[in-house]
C-alpha cells in the first residue's frame, strides 16, 4: 500500500491511503488517524468523476465505509456505502452494485431499520436474477448469501412482532429454498448457518421439537468448520430451546457449554442470560450455592455494562434491575423455608441486596460529583487554562542549575513540541536516547524540576493533549474509548481510562458526554 501512496496517480494514491487505514483498523494496529483522514480529504476531491474513475471511487468509498463501521460510526459508514452505490450504478457495474446493496442492508440491520434492510437485500436478489448469465459462477455464491440475509431479517421482524406469522413463514421459506438448491454447493459453515436459522425461527414459533433438531444439525456443521462464534450462539439457542420446552437437564448441559467457549471478559446478551437461566435451573434442582453463584454473576456482569448497552439488551435500566432483584428476593424466601444451612444463605443474600442498594445510591452520588467536576473542567477549558500541571514548555519559573541540565530540558521541550510522547514506543529509555543522556540522569532531572516520575510526566503530557483534542475536535469525540486512547499513545482502553480519571477526576466518556451537551 505504501507504493500506491507514493503513486503519481491521484486515484491510486487515494485508494492506497484508504486501504492502509482500513487494514490497520481491521488488524487493530496503531495508526495516526488524522494523517490518513487528512491525506484522503486532500486527494479524494481531486479525483475527476469520469467513467474510468467510477470503479476506483466505488472501491475507495467502500473502504471508508468499512473503516467507519469498525470504528462504530454507523451513520457515516452508511453514507459512505450509499456514495459507493451511486458510483457502482454510474459505472454500470452489476457485481459491485450487488455487493454494496448487501453492505447497506447489513448497516440498516445494525441500526434496527429492518424494513430498509429487507428492501436492499431484495434489490440485490432482483439484480442477481436479471444478470444471472453475466455473473456466471459468481451468481450462486452471491445468491445464497443474500437469501440467508433476507431469511435472517424476516426472523428478526417476527421476533419483534410475533403476531405477524407471515414473517416467520417467509424466513423458513428462504432457508428451505437454500437447502433444496443443489447448485449452491454450500460448505460446512454456510450449511450450519442455514440449519441454525431454521432452528432459531422454529424456536421463535415455539415449535421446540423441530427447533431442537435443526439447532443440533447446525452445531454439527459448526464443529466441522470450527466456527467458535456460531458454536457459542448455537449452544445458547439450543439451551434456551430446551429450557422453554421444559427439559432443564439438557438446557443446563448446553448452557454450560456456552460458558466454556466465552468467559466474563465478553459481556453480551447470551453470556449474561446463560447465567440467568442456570440460576433458575439450579434453584429448581435445589442446588442453592450454584444458583447463588450464577445469579450473582448475572447481576455483577449486568452492572458492568454501559447504560446504552443495558438498554440495548433489556430496555430501561431501573425496570430490569427491579425485576432481577425481585427474583433474588423470591429465591431468598425459598431458602428461608429450608434448614439452618439454608437460613444462613438467606441472610447472605439479604446482605447482597443491601450492597446492591448501596451501590445504586453510591452511583447516583458519584454521578452528581462527576457532573460538578465536569462543569469545573469545562470552565477551565473555555478560559484556555491547563487542566493538570503545566509541562516544561509553559513553565516560566524553572531555574536551571547548569548547562547540562539546560540541554536535557531543551531536549524535553523538543519532545513536547514534536509530540513524540504520543508514540506507543515512548518510554524512559527511548526518551533518554533521543535527548542524548542516560535513563538515570533523565529521571533525576524530571524529579528535580517537575517533582514527579517519568511515567507521571508522560501521562501528564498525554492527558493534556487528549483533553485539548476532545474539547476542540467533534470527530474525535465520536471515536471509541480504545481509539481515543490509541491517539494518546495507550495500548488499551482500561489503562487509558484509569490514567485519565486519575488526572482529570472523571472518565473520558463522562468528559465527552458533558462537552457534547454544552456545545
């Protein structure tokens, strides 16, 4: 891609920058986002809209859409895909048009706009049929993928409104049509997806016996294709299917398989509700310790989610939490009727309820305190005041002891000016090497003049930089915490959030939320 970036051809140069940015985002590599965006914005408008350039303009915009989608910027990704679709139509490129309509359909699904997603998917299928001869061998591989998408959309529409049985029937019709078409030559992964889809749809229709047969068959193919993500989903759906049909032993068996695949580092609907259903099963089996373990896992995991994620999974936060606490009380009442051992556990669970109530109250107070802190920070920012201690470059009261000290401080000023501290590889050794001194002497200089360690000095520079950037750049405020941390030179979002809160007193998310409201 570097060769393309150096090309004298503006279209190829622009494509090179767009492709490099996407590949780095996909591989989760450190990248200078502003560099790629500035380069793309510089060259993209210079590409003339001619017949020869329509295909590469399509490729550039689909890459931009893919990058924005991976950043979580769904609406900008949709706009990029729509622009790409226009270029595909101008180029009269059927294959590209079919491809981009599929991408747009997936974006609409992510946005919950299922009718629009369905329309785009059906447009793709219609184009396929009109151009069957021209597409030749690519016709079948494109068709079953689009049919799978349409079937899944119909299943979700039925899930959202189970009074409309026609949605479920349409979903099943598409899945079955894929299976009976011998020209498709499906591999194990796609066969698994078809059977998984059939099982899920029958489960939604409460035809649990049929659903179980298809879900098991889907799992067989997912094992062959070694698809851990669909094994995870398949075991959960099969566990849920058994639970709803009343076979709690088989439900338990499959839910436990779910937990073997994914640990509590990944909090999603399937993981949380696996613990929820296991707690219900163990309660039914009088296995109180296990019931308590899984219900606690559910509540603790649920509390770790962001407010937005809670709403996505279960609706309003307070209503759902009240429901789970009510179930916890019911479990305690059940235990209270048992022997002394069970009564002891009942007391422990009461204590858990008190802790939950305390945490809710504490969270409310902390939120109030955070808002006050945010108001203070925004007031400082509007007056162009530094939010933490001043770096060397703005210190007017530094009294330098000798010439050697002066040279080292001069080197530190240059590091601040060139923003070398934003690089991930920036550390004491590299800084000392860049300045031309040793690590011991550099640490001592920073300790003497700044009254802090090298690590604290680095974090101070980085946090000042990112606070200023967030305050002035709306686009950066839309990035994920991970992406913002990477801009500031941090490898992971946890370290960045911890250090940001230590210096500023609040999390990056709280800071951004308040700025967006104020501006």
